[in-house]
C-alpha cells in the first residue's frame, strides 16, 4: 500500500537570513573581512540547504519507489482489464451470432408451423378426397361393368361397320373407275365436238363506237348481223353489201362474258392434254387488247369484274377446273407460265425482273413437237392471284406508244404461255397441254398512221409480221408443200399452233368507224380465208404408266 509523500520544506529559508546583510547594503571594495564574512555565512546557508535537499531527495526516492510499485500493480490490473474486455467483446459477438441464429430458427419454426398448418389442411382435404374417390370408385366399378357390356355391343357394331366400309370402298372404287371412264368419254366427245366445229375456229367481234368518236362526229360503218355467224358490211363507195361467214360473230353490245362463253370450250381442251392457241387479230384501235385483257386501268385481281378479258377469264377457268378434277377425280396439275413479246422482230421476256438492257436474248427452238424459248422466265403458278400479279408485271413492261390511229397502241405482239402437266394419282395416267393466249399488234396503213422514225420502223415490222402470218395461213389453206413459218418470229413461235398439233381460235376485232372501212374489209377477208384453212386433227398428249 503506497504512502502519500510529506510536503517539502520551504526551500532556502536559512539562506535568506544569511544574505540579508548583503541585501541591506553593498560592502565597500576595500572591506575584505566583511566580504569574507558574508561568504562564510553564504556557505553555511548553502550547506543547510543541501542537507534539506538531501532529505527531500530521499523522500522523493521513497515516493518514486512507492509509485513504481503502484504502477506495477496498475499494469497488472490493466492487463487483466484488457483480457476481460477482449473476453467481453468475444462474448458479445457470440451473443450476437446466437441471437441471429435464434431469430433464424424462430423464423424457420414459424415457416414450419405455417407449412404444418397447410399440410394439415391439405391432409384434411386429401382425406376428404380419398373418401369421395373411394365412393366414386365403387360407382365407377359398377359403371365399368356396364361399359364393358356396351363395349362388346360396340365392337360387334364396329365389325359390322368395317364390313360395310369395305363394301362401300369396293363400290367407290367401281364408281371411281366408272367416273374415270366417263371422263375419258367426255374428253373424247369434247374433242370430237371441237373438231366438228373446225380445228381453226374464227370469231368476229365488232366493238361499239367510243364516246370520243361520237363527240368528234365520226360516222359508223353500216355493219349488220343477219345471224350469229354472219357479218354484213355495205361499202360506202359502191353500196355493195358484202357478207362474211364466221364460226361466231359478236355485235358491239356483246359483253366480255358472252364472248368468253364461246371461248371456254376451247380453253378446257388445254386441261385435257391438248395444245390450244387463242389469238386476237385486227387493225390498231379495234379492241384486241380490251378483248384479251380488259381496259388498261382494270384490276385483274377482281374476279367478278365484268370487264375482265379473255386471258384472266381463261386462267380462272383453268384453275377452277383443275381444282374440281383434283377433288372429284384425283388429278394433280403443275402449271408453268411464261409471257413474251415480239417487238421489232426481237423476242423479249415480259416477266423478267432485270432491266431490259441487261436481259439475255431469247431464241425460239422447236424440238420433238414442242416449242421452247431460251432465257425466258418460267414461273410455276399455284393460284389465280399469282397469275394476276404476273399479268400486272407484264402489262408494265409491254411496249406501247401513241400513233395517229390509236393514242395508246400496243407496239408488240404478246404471247402468254401456260404449260399444264397433269397426273391422275389413282390410275397413273398423265397429260401435257399448252395454252397460248396471243394479243397481236394492230395493222396500220403507213399513209394513215403518218409514222416517222422509231414509230415508222415499228409499224413496218408489225405490218411485215402480220403479212407473213397471212402468207402462212394462205399456204396452209392451199396445202402448200412449203409453209414460210421462219419468215417472222411471230409465225415461227406459233408454228405448232397454226400448222401442228393444236386447237386454234382466231378472234377478229373490227372497228365500227366508217373511216376505217378499208382496213375492216381487209381484216374480214383475211379472217374468212382463215376459216377455210385446215391444219389437221389435233392429238392429245397422254402418258400411260409402264406396267
């Protein structure tokens, strides 16, 4: 136990008295004795102070020893406190972890209790369900027994139905064969009927006067129709009545549908495996393109439009008939379309997606009774919508121009080709037909058209190709040994349609205007000559499956 140090004595208490005389007054320099005395007193005073200081020092040393001892004890106590502090911190950390663990366990316990409650409720529900299922099972067992009895009855009925189905299939096969035989008879009768009517048939259509012609005071020709097969025309200069016989004539009041009704029988032959060619002929402005396609602003995608021309109507008929044959007689058809134009004796592809300057040259080739055109686009078509899109594309590409005779004149011959390949899935019999739909460019008199430059060259090429067509028809009608098909690209392309294995229909279009009566008479005479042409019997292309 440490003892508090005693208070130190007042330092220098003795020396103050000794120095007092010196402080009272300064000795004289010569007073050496006095000065010695003063020094002795000072030494005596200092000696007393030293002794006091030594005592004080000893006391301080004792105090230091006590303090050192106290400090050692405090150090020991401090280390003990530090250890206790560390232990306390560790215990606090452990307490925190344990508290967290307790909270976690408590939460898990709460969750488990919640799940336990759910499980208990689910157990209760399942027990109720088991009770219900047990009751239902008993009912189902009774029902199962009843159903087995019904199953036996149904199996007996199924056996009876299977037998009836087999008999029905046998009868269907017999009916299918009868239907196939009837279809073959229909095709033969249809072909015979077309041959009796003539393998080159010629129709004549006189268009009505246009509102613009009536406004300009154009006089109509004196054309009459004594019957459905004759056109009569009165020559203005001689008043002579000229009669021209045809297979069918249509006045200006005839609709597109009425004209096509007579054409449809020929189109049907293409599906039966024959080559069919339908072409419109006549002078510029006589209505050929209207007859074949319809008006220029017509939407070909509208199947019910009364203005639709022969080409879209024919293609609609082909697809509808093909679908009917597929449903009723198991025929499958593949159709490939091409669209060409002959412009200035050059064959061009109207379906090409390339610029005209980059198109490859198209060449006409004949091989094994079929006509091929190299570098022409061949598109497999599966719907009338696709066909209409091709027709719209071709109409944009076709060469047209304004002439003195017609403001919007076609300056090229256009030929739409549809190759039809059919296969009967039941019998394996196949057929190949070709449908050619041709819109010929109109003939023009050079003195009337007043064409110059490029239009003059176009008109010369057009008239030359139409003249060559007339020469070919004349040679065929006279049964000449040599028929000049190669004199023009048009006749060379239509060689099989004019003089080969084809059913051909020529549709002559005539202008009603009196100013065109000269060209009208020439066209009627030419068409009459065509009616007298006999190119032989067309043959159906049939492929019989190998045994």
